[in-house]
C-alpha cells in the first residue's frame, strides 16, 4: 500500500507582536481638560477685573455684574460654558495626539513608491532587499509588509506545502499584522466623534437654561425689564456659539484623520495583494 505524504499544517502564529500602548491619555486628558475649562471660565473669563461689579466672595460660581467686554460676557453664559471649553480643549488635545500618531504610522516616503520598490525586489527574488525597504519605510504599511515578507521568505524554502497553502499562510500573516496595526490608528477617535454629536446638544442645554432664567427674571420684574431679557438671551446664545464652533472643529479634524487612516488602510491592502500576487507568479 503506497504511503501518502501529508502536507504540513500552516503555522498559526504571527511574527508581529502586539504593540504596547498606554491608555493613560484616554483617561487623564478628558478630566484635565474639564478642570482646565473651569479654570479658564472662572479665573480668566470671570476675572474680577473684567466686571464693573465683581463678586469677590462668590467662591465656585461668583455672581459678577457688568461685564466690561464681550469676552467677559461669556462668563454669564452659565456653568455649561466651562464644560464646553473643556470639550474644545479635548478636541485640541486628541487632534494633536492623533496627528502625531498617524504621521508616524504614515512612515517615510510615498506608499506607492515603497510598494513599487518591494515589487521590483520580489520580481528579482531578492527578499532581503525588500525587507530592507520596509525598515526604511518605518510606517504601518512597512510593518505589515515586513511581517508578510518574513512569512514569504519562509514559504520560499518550504517544501511540504502546496502553493495555495503557502499563499494562504502569507495572507494570514498579513491579516494578523493588519489587525494589530489598525486599532492603534483608530484609537481615541471616539472622543472626537462623540464631541461632534454632543457638543451642540450640550450648548443647546446651556442656551435653554439661560433663557429660562431670563424669562423668569422678566416675569418677576414686569415689562420694564425687557432690556435685561435681551441681554440674558444674548448671553445664553454664547453657549450655542461655543458649542457649534466646537462641534464643527471636531467634525473637520475627525474627517481629516479618517481620510489619512483610509490612505494607510489602502496601502496595507495593496501591500498584501502585492505579496500574494508576487508569490503566485514566481513560485506557482
């Protein structure tokens, strides 16, 4: 009875290790931004020198009267204002953090040129030179390509597998490397997307609270306080302006970041396709 050679199983392990990252900024930054927002509202916008009748003994929420300018009038928008300022600071902090992270993930040079260089080296069966190009790229596309190339190099000398199994092993390595890279790119974007949807609503809450207070004062003082009503409404609308501005800024930054992430994702997909096609054409 003839013996049949069984193909070796494809290893399930990946050469790419999970990246260590700290979630400290995700927890600390929002709290610090809210605290900073209150400090700006209380001690900068609500500074005693900015009001004709400051309430020096007001404590947490002084009842200042007579703001000397539009900047200090924002203070009278109420306790929602420091929350909105904190959200604006969060947009700035997470925008800077994401731009730096994504800039690093983009690596050096153009992704299309990088992939063409790898294709050239693979066409000449020079896998080591292709790996050297990945070390020069130093981005997410290079990291994924490097992981795939390592498995590619193993499959070249592997004699116990069919070509289809080798291609599947390379694809699996690329998929596992991609699964480790993409979460790092999308991390903390949830804060920006949340501010986009909630910033205007929180601002509207502050506006409604201010208008309730204004109409209440009008009802207590009679028709002679119409001017105070107009002032109160204008002060309440500062909440709306601040909230809309914060949400608009968060939306613009979120779209810019997702566009950059999409370009990296496209490069990763192209790198995986390049590896499998090169192997299939050279070793099939």
